[in-house]
């Protein structure tokens, strides 16, 4: 059915071309390479970067467009998923219709186009979450979500690929900034202080907790604020924000009706040879062992999707990436994108420790699902 609808929207030659390009080999880049290449954003380098993206982005986008057509359990036919599929097909068509990039003027026009593509895809995560909700509504209540492993694996690949596409576009666009902040190469901060980013992310999470509950536990951060290493601050902010937000909620709800003072949340930043590790510890009561496998799934969340109340999908275009329970699995993908990882260790009846590992070396290639 999804394929039939696809033929109604797009020509057979475009669909065939997407299938051909989706089989081509993707080319990964490392954080180190992005940093070294972008440190000299000359006209020639911007041209080389645009030529690379002109060839690479259609391959990555075609791969995802193909997968969106062939999802199990009828997920491909859900209205929200059809909308996402159309965004991918439209972006593929825009990229392929753009002529060869030979001159600086071509490069500037191309940069404007990929900027627009990035905006078009802003709400892919909540829209896919809505598609999954539409699927769950039509399923029997007793279905075991672990049985839907195929969908979990697809969403992991899909969101990991999206992180890569947005990183490549964002990096290229940001290299055009005539006044970059000190020590910044595109999205990458060559001297990022993890303690400082953790502090900012914690303050943001705490202000949300204060707004929702009227009070919030204290947060103590341990680590050397002068320690820096190259990383993408927006990625780290997103991950720490998510972990701290979860800890604040757990502690707040556990101690809400108690006479005791809420125990503070502790963030420890450790600087190792291979990894920088950030531990977020709380005394929010922990997670039962039976619940641990579910915390990294996309189909388990009971949180509310901001798109849910909006039956008209077209009017829901100003949504952010918060509030529908995808924070942990997506944070783990952000960590893994540059060779790190995220682990959750829980002690039921006491609290939870989250270990966020960030690769210090920056030379691991992007994972290319």
C-alpha cells in the first residue's frame, strides 16, 4: 500500500533512481578529519566540501527513503511515516536536481539548499514517534514490544543516520560563519570544557524541573573546569540535559511527599587517556532490573508526544525534540556517533548511575547504518 501511494506521488524513474543510489557505498568521516579540514575554510575547501556532500547526501537519504517504504507491521502505511518518507524523497530530488558544483557561486547556492533541507527535516523524530504511536493504537494491548525488535533496530539505524546527515550539513553551513566563536571549527569546539557544558545543561534541566514541580534538587558537579578536549558542545549538552532531567524527575517524585530534604544529584567528569567519562548519579529510587532493557526502546515510552493532540500533521511543525520519551535511546546514539557510549546502572530501592563515555581521540569513523 505504501508503495502504491509512493507511485502516486513520485515518478517511477525517481523511485528507481532512489533504489539505485540507496545501494551505493556511504563514506564516513571522523571528528578529527572534520576538525582538521574545517580549520582552513578557504573557498577551495568549501568547494571540496560541497562537492563531497552533493554526492554523499543523496546516498544516505536514498538509503533511509528505501527503508521507510518497507517497514514491518504496516508502519510504512501510517500517515506520519508517509509524511516523513515524502520529506526524504523531496530532499533526494532537490539534491539530485542540483547541477555540478564548479564555482564559488554554485557552492553558495548549494549551501542555501542544504540549509533548507535541514529545516525540512527538523521534526522527523517526533513525526516518527507519532507514526509508532499510530501503529501501537492499532495493535493488541497484550503485544510484547520486545517482539518488535525489527522496528527498534530500524529506528536506531534511522536516527543514527539522521545525526550524521545533520552533522555534515550543519558543519558545512557553519564553516561560512564570518565570525566564528573562539576555538570553534564549524560545530566542533576544539577546547570544549565538559564541566562547563554539564553545568549549562544541568541548569537548563533544573529550570524545567522548577517550572513543573515548583522545586528541584540541587546538582553538584565535580571535575576540573579548565580541562578541555575537542567535541561538539550541542551533542554533549543534549545528552547531559537528558540524563539530568531524568534524575531530577526521579528524585523529585520520590521525595515529593517526604519530610526529608531531596538528596542532590552528583555529576562527575573524569578525564581518561582514551575516554572522557561523565557520571550522573541520583538517589531517585532506581529502576527494577526487569525494566532496564526497556529504557533504550522506542516503543515502551508512556510520555506524551507533543504531536499527539494534533490530528492535522501539517500544523505541527514547530515542535521540539522533548517530551515523548526518546531521550535515552537517542542520547546513546549521539554518544556512539563519535565512538562513545552510554550505560545505565541501577540499584532498585536506591538510585541510578548513568555513565556517558566520550571518545577523546576523535579518530573513529562515523557509524554508517
